[in-house]
C-alpha cells in the first residue's frame, strides 16, 4: 500500500479558487496545509451561520410586537431560519466520509478523531485510510 504522501502527489492538481488564489484541491489532514484548510473552511461556514443566527435573534426579540402572520410573510426572515437549520446543502461546506454535512464542532471533532466513541463501542471500525481535506466546492 502506498503511503498518503505518494497518493497525494498522484492526485494533486492545481486550480484557481473562486477568490482567485491558487490552491491544491486536496490535502492530507495530517499536514499543516490540511489542518489550516479545514480550519478556514469550517471557520467561514461558522461565520455565515452566526450571521444568519444574528438576524433570527434580532427578529425574535421584536417578535412579540408582530403577529404570526407577519412573521410568516417575512420571506427574508424565513430564509435566515432555513439557513440556520440546514445540515447539508450549499450552506454546509464540510462533509464527512459518508457525505453527511458537518454542521457543529462535535461532529467535526468526531470526524477528525475517527469517531472514537463509536470505535470503542464496536459500532464503527477504525478507518485505515488517512483523512483528506478536499477544498473543491461541488456547489458551484
């Protein structure tokens, strides 16, 4: 079996990201670039979540003065509610090996640490493959 670095060199290719920077499409997680890329991607996803949540909180603070019908008619507010509640789709940018959206820090920790509680309980076998950070965005 080839080591992770040898496989990485075979599959590595470069492209320009949507912000114009030259990036690799994939990094082994155990590399400095891999950890940095995951932190940046999850960080941006979290910032966007917090922006949507701030709008929702502000609206809820003034909700007692509005009727349920008025809140229902506010389609931008409903959009922000929808974004806060998403566990997959375009709002989520980090996915685990099963394709499930990683929308919280607990799930991210499990992915990075290879699901320790599930491995211990026998519900999940320890992965024999290295963790990769794939920076390509399939949504665009």
